C-alpha cells in the first residue's frame, strides 16, 4: 500500500524517482508525487492519477536536484485528489514528507496542532505528521532527525516514511514501523524504497530497515539508530533480483506474463529442493524445525486473499498425507478473536509480499504465545520471513500484477512438498507413494505448458461471458479452494460479482441464483468426487445455467452435458489445484481485458496490503 522512493547522491534524482515510482505503482496508484531538492529550493509536484500524469505535470518545470523523494498513493485518509497526494509539506515549508501507513491518532494530533496555530490543506494523516515534526523542530531547536524521532514517539500507528528538511538540506531522514523500507547502498549515493525493485538496477547491496529504526542518509554516510537514539549496525544483504523479471517484456500486462511464467516459476520453486535421484525432498529453510513440525498437534495456517486459498489447499494436503489436523484462518479474524494456541501448535503464515499487515500481526500474536512460526513467502527479506522462526521462500520471482497468479501456484507447490515430506517422516505415506508423488510433482510445469496451448479456446470462452454480471464457481475436495480462487480472480480484475462454493453446498442456497444468465464454472476433473460433481452439473443444467467445465483430457461424459469444456492434463488429484487454476486465471484475464479494465491495477486495490 503506497510506494515510497528516495535518492541522495550526485545523479539527477528526477529520472530515478520517476522510474522507481513506475516500479512501485503496483502498490498504489490513485495519485503520485515527488519533491526535488535543488540548491536549497524544494520543488513539489503531485497530482491525482498515475505516474504518467505526474510526468506530464512536471513537463517544462524545473526538475533538477540530486536529492528527492517520491510517492505513489493508495488512499487511506482523504479521497484521491491533488491536495491529498504526497509529498506533504509542513505549514511553514520546513519539512516535506512521504509516508506509507496510517497514523491512528492523527485527529488528536491535528487538534493539538490547530490549538498551536497550525492549519491544514489536506485531509491526510501525513500532513499532520509533517506539521508535528516542524512544530517540534521550531519550538525546541533540535536537529531535524531529533525532531522526527520525538514526533514518532507521539505517533500511534504504522509508518514507512522519508523526510526532507529544507533547512538541513543535505540529508534524507527515513523511519519505519510496520511499513517496509529498503536502503540501497551505492558509492557516494543511497537509494531508498518500499521494496527492492526500484533499486536493483543501481545496486544489489541493501539494508532492510527494522521496525523502530531511523536512518539518516547523506551522500556518503548511512547512520541507523532506534527511537532511543541508540546506534544500530546496518545489516547489508545481497539481493538477487533479475531486472528482466520486473519488466513486462513483450506482454501487454504483467498478469499475462506472470500466468505464462508459471511453468518456469514452479520449476524455480522446487529447484534444489528435490534430490537428483528424485527420491527425496529437501526443504533447507525448515530442516532444523522438522522434528517439531512432524510432532505438531495441530497446524494453523494464517493468510489473506489468494494466499488464504493456497492455505486451504494445504489443509487438504496436510490432513491427507501427513495426518496432522489443520485449521486455516483469515489472519484478520485470527489476530483479534483471542484464539486458543497450544504448545505443540505450528503456525504457518502464507504471504506473497511478506508484508500483509494482518498476517504479520497474527504471527506476532502467536509468537508471543510460544507457537513455532513458519513463513511461506515470496519476497525475500520482507517482514514476515524476518519475524518467523523458519520458513520456505516460494521463489516465484517478482509478482507485479495486483491479481496474484504465479505466487498462488508457488505457494501450493511449497505446501505440497511440505505435506509429502512430513507425511514421509511420520510414516504416513510409503516410500513408493512418496517417490511417485515427487515424480508427479515434477510433471506439473509441462502440464501447465500443455494446457496453455489451448489459450485461444479459453479466450473464446472468455469472450462469450465478458458481459456477465454474476458468476458461480464450484469445486469439491482439492478443487474447492480453486473455485474460491477462480471467483476472486474474476471479481478483482473484471468487477463481475463472482462467488465460489463447495459444489455440494449449492443446494443449500446458491442454486436459487441459477437461471439461463448465470455462468457456472465447474471444476470437474477425474478424482474421487467425479460422479458427484457430474450430478452437480446436471442440477445446474436442469435450471438452465451455463456450465463451463474444467475437465480431464478426453472426458466425453461432461462434454455432452456442459456448454463448454476446457480440458486439462490428467494428474494426481492432490496436484490438480496447480493445473486447474490456470484456465481460470486466463479466463479472468481475458474477460477483464475485453471489458476494458485495468488488469494490472484494478480499482481500489493494491498489491501489498500494509494497513489492516
Ligand atoms: O501478499 P499477500 O499474499 O499476503 O497478499 C494477500 C492478499 O492481499 C492477496 O492475495 C490479494 O487477495 C490478491 N489481490 C489476490 O489476487
């Protein structure tokens, strides 16, 4: 939510900031702005809209300066408009701030500042923060960084922020609590951003700020302290992100690129994790805690959105193959409902970004109660992996499209490997079954490649249903979570109302919605539920619903009763979620494109939900 970028050094800041904002635009895209410090003058440009609107605004205006900050916004306080866009300048112009997060006590602070003579132009919490810093600075005669530090002790809420002080113009001051910030270490220059993507083309040496840390960046020095002004040694890590992975290449949208990348991203997920003899799974990130996981009394999976759906697949996998009871929880509910967490419970947080505020809060709460906390995350160095006891990276590569696709399949693949590994360790599955599942798993990338050869057919189906106003998705067993995921994909990018159900639940209510205008996507591959799902299709057809069935290759039975079928390669039913989800991703993509929707940046959404 919201992207922040900053630069200090000897290059012209403007192109670095604009490019950085373009890379961060997936985090929020309702307004954008920059502040450039040029010979002690600050030029602030900001507007409602995208980074390209900001570029137009700056056209013909002074854009010099070697120090600057930028922001792309996902509105929390105040509607998206020019005034509420960041950066925000304090009333007397001494401080300019970009901020990601929410200052929860902003109304109280605002009233206090009003009583001290302050007035405000915007409705934002960030302008209040800028004025608070300025008020402390001017009334106590401290340095800019001390003013920031004192201000932050008065703030309740979450922030990742970067501050320019116009009267101390040779530095950037950054601080983090809850919202991520990464510092790129150049030679005589520093970069700062909400994630590594705007920085990787300049340096791979990065420092991830920790919560409660303040960084002061000058051309040639980085000084990190905590809120008590105690010095902290920067922990420099080498970040391995390929610049090609964060460009769209020849694709029209990131989402399509990411859908197509799945055969490769899944191979990356199990690269180095399957022994060359194909007889053993190695998950280095959890090796040390494997005995504790194998003896777990219960596994609780916490996640949000698509990651929650991956967790539901995990529930089926762990219960079937490892025989450990599993509960899957929305992190936002789990964290607040005083859950019972016992010694012997293992918590698995699943998150693409590793920054989702509710998931992070849920694991902090469970950690305090003594549970073993594992993470399944995609973004290396993000907050969740840094706060878990152990974990497994999905290695899906950067996912930029707001609609999660390759991250989902990578998460499911990690859960699959974990379930088989633990099942083997607990002697639930035989060596033969274990090895058979490993070799089946390795076939998933080529199966996805094979089904993608039918993309034109899938696109034709999308065309037929592009004007639908509602849709239902049905699945059973391993494919029930895929039904939920298919519905989420459609609604979030095409704004068509869609719901996923376990197919047998249809009779308990949703069947009332079915008529000749209702598309019903049914996941009906050949598994142990096949006969039952065939009956569910009959029930839909008896009410004149339009059935689009995802079926196993060569299925003639369903072909005769459904309106359309999409064939997918046969595979063990435990692995079918990895394959069956792909046509649903493709349909959602094309429906959204045909409806003229902004596929990569759907309305009201942001990629990384760092506020609760
Ligand atoms: O980064 P996370 O996996 O924690 O994000 C969770 C959800 O916000 C995310 O999956 C969201 O639902 C996506 N837009 C789904 O496509």
